[in-house]
């Protein structure tokens, strides 16, 4: 990254792929599924140990 920032013909921008309707809907659905499983004492597939 440091090397790229020294080049005059390189533009660095933030990653915005998460900011689509589909991605935000998927994030919300996954979050609510995780919360529901946690509340019911079930194993959450997305849990990081």
C-alpha cells in the first residue's frame, strides 16, 4: 500500500461493495438469524471462537 501511494497515477479509494441494497439486506438477515439463534441457545453458524 505504501508503495502504491507514492505513484502519481494510482488512485486509492475505500471498498464500497457492502453498500448495495442486496448486501445490506443480507447483512441484516444474517444478523437477525444470529440473534435469534443466540436467544434460543442454539449454535450460531457464524460464531467465531
